[in-house]
């Protein structure tokens, strides 16, 4: 089985096959997921102090914060699966 990494910015990567969804942090569900993940020690901040622009939901219940736009990450994910 081939494992591919998705660049989520600033030298960070996640396993593309384990991503469930990419959402915006301004949505009500995004805020709730972020707060719950923080309480359960499942929040990973990959923004390096920059503004959170997308929330990546992983199949392991981890929530990854990224400073990249959700559209950019989605396009990278689509291009990654086509190759």
C-alpha cells in the first residue's frame, strides 16, 4: 500500500489517506471540534503562530490546524490522489 504525504504548510505534512475532511475554522462545527480536541489532547497546531485558515479532521480523531486555505489543501489532496 502506497502512503502519500500532504504538505499542509511550513514544513508540516499529514498522511493523505487518513484525512476525513478539511473545513473552515469559522464554522460553528469547526469551533466545537477544535475546542473538544483541545480538551481531549487531540489538537495539533501546525500554524506556527499564524492565523488558522483550515481545520483538518483525521480518522484518528486528531484535529490539525493549518494556516493554509481549505481550497488550497483540497486541491493538493485531489492532485495527490490523481498521481
